[in-house]
C-alpha cells in the first residue's frame, strides 16, 4: 500500500451528537462513544441498512503503547464498538499522527473492511481522507488512515450556527463533485453524516470514511448513489437552517416540528438563499418537487454537481472595512494660531481683509528680477559644462584600448542597479476557493526584517495538495519602472518560485494569473530572479509553485524578504 506524506485522520464512528477530540492539539478524531451511536439509530433510514445482526464479538484488548508492524504506536482509543476499535496512533517511521481501525481477523466483516480500504486507497483523490495501509497480521486486521490535526468537522461548524450562503455553496459543490468522482470508480460512502465531513484551515472540505465506515458496520444500500445524494442534501439543509431535515434530533441538531413533513429551508428560516434552498429539496426524498419550480430531482451526485454548476456562482461576502475618523484640523492649520479668541458675546467680523498679493511691492519686484537673472546665469553655465563634456567625449579613443586611461588604469565598472521601492503588496490567490491567502502577514515579506515572513496555508503535498498550481504576492511599485533583479529569501527550506510581470501598458493590476507574464524562475532558499532582459512594469508577481515540508509534516511557503533592483 502506497504511503502518503500527509498528516490527517479518518473516523471510526461519525454518528454522535458531540464529536470527540484528541487531547493533543484538539485534533479531529476517529469517532464518538457507544452512547452517541445510539442517537443515530433514531434518525431515519436514507436508503442504507445494516446486514443481519451478527453475534457479539469481543474487541481485541490492546493498550496504549502497543505497536503494530513495529511502526504504528497506539496512543488513545477513541471508539470501541461492534467488535472493532479505533485509535489515535503515531507512525514512528514517518513521525506523524495517524488513525487506526482494529478488528479481529475472524470478525465477520474483516474481509469486507480490507476490501473497502484497499479500494478506497486506490482512488487517491485528495478530497477524501486517504487510506495509508490495510493489513492482516496474525489475528488482527487493521486499517491506517490520515490524521487531520488542523481540520474541523461539520458537526462542530454547525453547532456555531447556520452557514453563510457562500460557505454552504462551497460545501455542496465540493461534496457533490467528490462523491461523483468516487461513484465513477464504483465507491460509495453510505454514512455521509456531519461527522464525516471535515473543513481544513484552507477552506477545503474533505470526506472521511469512504466505503470503510459502512463496511465496519455492515451497512449496504440498494441504491448507493441515491443514498449518498440524499445525504449531501441533508447536509446542505442543515448548513442553511441549523436543523436536521427529519423529525428526530440527530448530530447535535434539532429535527423539524412533528407532523409538518419536509418543508423547504427558506420556510424554516428567513433570509436563506432561494437557489440553495431549492437545491437541498431536489436532493432530499421528495421527488424533487417544490412549490415554485417543479424541478426534477437529483438522484446521483453527478446530477447534483451539474445542478450546482448551473446555478449563478455565489461570491464570498465583501470584507468589512472601518472608515477612518474625519481628520480634524488644528487651529494652527486653520490660520488662527496666535490670534486672540473672541470674547463671549462679541460678534466676530464676517470678513477679513485680504492680504496683498505676494511680491507686488517694490522690494518684491527687485527680488523677482534678481532671481530671474541668477537662473539665466545658472542655465548658461550648465549648458557650457554639458557642451564641454560632449567635446571631451568626442576626442576619446575608440580602439580596443579605450577602456584604459592615459595612466594605464581601467575605468570603474558601471554602477549596479538601484533599489526599487515597493509601495504596497497583497496576497494573490486567484485559484483558491476564497481568493485569499494569509493577507495579514504580507507586510512581513518586504519589511527588511529577515526574522519575519509571510507564511502560506498548510497543504498536504509540495504541489499545494493538487488543489491549485500556486499562490503568490503582487508587489506595487507605484508607477511603471525598470525591473532588473528580484531577490527572494525563504525560510523553512527550498521553495520553487516564478517571477511574473504585468504588461507595461496595463491600466490596472491584472486579476488572473494569465494577466501576468512569466519572465524568470528559480528554486532555493535565496533565489535571485533575473529576466532575460529588464522589464518595464508597475506590478510584479512573486508566484510560489512548490513548497517545502515543515517539521509538523505539512507543506508551507515562508517568504522572508523581497528586494527589487532596476
């Protein structure tokens, strides 16, 4: 089984109302207690069902510190249920946290769990929490998954309140596309609950437990695509309303009022986006019929993904800026410095005598003529000096020995490029979901302090987790200037970077990556980017294309200093 150098986790049990969290760093963990699993049994069946009840099986008695394959050290048991257990563990070979599911080799579902884990690992889609290993060893079967220390599950997100329309749009868009890709490979989830969906610090949604969670519990479905589609619709419904779309409470959410049936989200809560409300109803079990449009139902994740793509894109809310208080002029700036304040009861004069125009007196006229004469004399002297220089230059030898003076000394080399002042900068993330990447730290990239840096989000691989081709910083030079060299210093390891420039005649800063032209590239900790020939531009883009790995196991770029010379 191929290894992945990422840190994350999958879950053994996503069914509880209150997700468990690992003690180390409050990481999203592998499940909930047995008492929480009973809460899911009250939720309605969405097309999946458990297989025939098996006899009670004893979960293997393992303890913290036990090692599997002399590599995976068990740290904390987070779930013990239905004859299997789930653990937070440490991969001592790669020095990273992982999640492990354990069950006896003679467990009735051991073979189906192994098959599901291996099929899920072959998918290799970064939108799913990855299976790292699936092994039968002695009398144990264990499945090793990623661990996501910086992710938050949807259960915790919904506990904070309904989502904004843009966030809900991103949720249904990413989940439907991911599950459509999984079903094209013949894989279903069948337990797509709020606990099975994670949102990373970069805003990406990832699905955990693909095929494995259902296999651990013996869940099957006659229509797996319909079951997963309805599950996505229920998650969208919950994101819009903070209510579970059935009468029973589940996953920490209140159900709908008894006897009213399934009502549209915009009838549950005011101000809900109309298009998203109708989309949720099309995915749930109501034949897709709504009172307003009678749209056909979405019965597969692919149909749901196409319905999302057909909607007008919902943009993120504009950032809120606070206006500065109105500038108050002082009495000195108002021209009243030194004037006595008017006494109470005395009316100030409405008009002030206008002072005479400057330099209109006799003395002023003399001064003007004197200055004019000095300027004429200075211009004449300057012209004479320029002419003299040109004559001397014309008399200089042009042969091969012209680089030396009469004394045999070589002329000094031309002066190196002058520094170009960076008047402003901002993050540039046109390929990201929210269009932003750590904007608060941008000033650290050109503050002339090598100890500070602009740090990107963390990713699961050097190529940005295959989510986008790069991220960067746009530098504003205030006006079109010649750019000869851009020196970029990085912290944390070698980083691949490109230098891109906006067209010289651009009337405004480009908003897309294609609007900038690549003029140089390089890799290292201190990279000097020199175009083939100096470029004239106002906007310079430093575009990171490959990130170094951090001690925590993820990948981040850290731009320490950027200096530009002409």
